[in-house]
C-alpha cells in the first residue's frame, strides 16, 4: 500500500570540482614547449524541480541522500576535465524548502519551478590558464572546490481548491469518495484518515480539486492530535468546507459547537509562510457548511434546527448524505462557483523565473576581525579569500606564493596593517592559520626559481656538509686551547714562565 509522506529531511551534497592539471608540453627537439595543463570540470548541481506527476515525498523518505557528480580533473595537452553530472530531484507542487534551523529557503509552487539545493564546486584552473608575463610556465595548478553540502527539510502543502475540515468520523473521506473518483480508506472509528486524500471533482464544465484533511480536534493549533501536522495542507485552499456530523451520539457535541471549536483552531493557527500562494489567514477564507448524514431521521431533524443559525453567519449551508448520495449535485456546483470566483480574482501560480542579481562594484570583498582565541591574531572573512584558500596546494611553494600575491592585490595586507597586525601575527583564513610576514614582496619584484618553488618561501634550516666540517674543526680547536691552558702551555708549545 502506498504511503503519504509530507515532511522529510534530506542531505544534499553537490559534486566537487576537478583539479587543474600542471603539465609542460613536450615533443621531440622541443623539451619545454610551455604549459599545457587543462582546467578541471565543475561539479554537478543538485536542483529541486516541481513535477505535477509527483504527489508525495515518499521517494525522499527511502532515499534521503542526494549527491551530484564530481568534475573530472584536467589533463595535459590543454584538455579540460568533463563537468560532473547534475542531479534533478522532482518534488510535488506546493513543496516548501527549509534549512535545518527552520528558515524558509524556497516555496516551490507552479510546474517547472526550480530551486538550487546544492551548488557544485568550481573546477581548478590548469597551469596553462595561470600563465602570465611574470609566470610564463607555472609549476602548479589550482585545486577544485568542494561542492556545497546542506541539510534541508522538505515540507509538502497540498495545492487543493477546496479543503474539507471537521471532527474525526464526520464523513469527510466518504464525501471525497462520492464527489470524485478517489478511494480513500473509510471506517467507523476516529482517526481512520492518517493522511490527506486528494480528489478531482467535475461539475459541468468546471473542474476543481478537493482535499480531505485528517480529523481536527480542539487544541490542534498547538499540536494536539494530528492537527498541527496537517493544518498546513489548508493554507493554499481557496475554500474551506465544514463537514458536520449531524448524527453524532457523543455527549456535549452538536453542529454549532463543532463549528465554533474548529473555527477557534483555524483562527489560532498561523501559516508558516507570510507571503505564500494562499488567501492569507485561515480565518479569512470563504466558508461553506456541509451538514452530513442527513439520511438518518434524527440527523435530518437536527439539521432543521441549526440550518437557520448557520445561515445567519453568511455561510452557504448544504444538507447531504454521502451514503444515500443526497444533495451532492448542488454541493458540487456551489463549490465550483466559489472556486471560479477565487480563480478570477487570483492569478494562477506560474513557474518562478530565475532572478540574476549582479554584485555591487564597490562592495567589500573581505573583512578583518580580531581573533578571539589567539592573542594578537586576526581572522579574514570573505568569499574570494576563502575560495582561494580552498584552491591552493600548500605543499607547493609556488602555489603558496601565488596565493600571497592574490591576497596582497586584494588589499588584505593593507587591511591587516590598519588593524595593527605585527610581524608573525597569526592570520586565519577559512580555517588555515598563517604567520603573517608583511615584508614579502610581490612576485614581479623577485626572480623566479625552479618550477614549484618560490625564493621568498625558501626556509632551508638544514646544515650543509661544509658548515658541519667547519663547526667540527672549530670545536676541536677550542678544545685544544682549553686543554693547553690547563697544562700551562703557550700557543707556541713552550711552558709558561712562572
């Protein structure tokens, strides 16, 4: 039996970018033909897209992990790596995307609406793309960036024209089954319906959808029973229909008190989305009252007593029997008319268009703040510096020197000087801590050495053989002089005169 899932948590991991290639063109009689390392491919994106053929989040319940394809690394001969394969996840119309903190990221309404759930990492540049006047044959390449990782919550809100509300066992599922071709589970005990049932109703030339929301009880707006889980399915309904059980034998219940209790819950419930594709608060929606089970004589008599009181509130009242199929045509055409009025006053939701927001030219590229954990340290935050850190091969001195040049051109060094940074201060960028040396010159002012090296970063603390031999000779000479002084000998070998 199929299951209705309307809330799931998924882990989204976009594809990683491929690494750039560091290569030198070689051929006969031309051993150093210049850099020819290709760029790495970009990682695949993970995209959520609205599909009208999908009606539940069941697939994500069993497969909550979504991963995009990784980009391929670049190769020699100026061959760029292939881009990673993107992943498109099909979700039902009316899906709301939230982050793990509960903040709303997207409201997916309308066929074809898309949301970028995870951005694939950029591919790293090869050394052919990094060649410049100063570095004619770079001995390094940039690393590919990791793909975006996010934990998202998908919450489904049924997109129905009419929402049926009522106490448990009021006959909502039975009403859906006779109004449409839907076949919901029906039984004579409370909370038979554990998931909303959606049906398509035809009245003449008009067609609309009706949703049977699981039974509400007092306190539903505060989470009692199943109300809080399914009240959100009413947020996008154009018309709310009170289904009243006129044949109930429970003490203290009657049609008027049932309607008042549910109205209090609808008024207390606040929609999650302030600007969703609905009519606002549930308390302001058009209403219609359905007095059900009037095929029972006692219920028919009770309907006679309360019909006038309900009509005074300005709500249309219809007496029906789902079992005997009484009053159904009148109810269908009345609902169709109310839905048509809504559609004429509210535009149909369409697929959201991609919005391109160019970045401001004078915006701050980075910020420098004091490190609260390291005395005298600083933290540099910014999209570009943090991205450059992720792209750098720290086991390659030339790549590290290139990173220092990029940060210097961006103005990081000047900002650190203004903040009062001293030589040797700990500077952290994207989790990597450096010992800051403001005296390091730009690469254009220093001669380039071998591929993969940078003369500014050479730190050779190893003592050579000649230095070790000279130090050993000096130690022996000092030891001999000390021994001679103890024996009373002079430098020429003669005894010292007393």
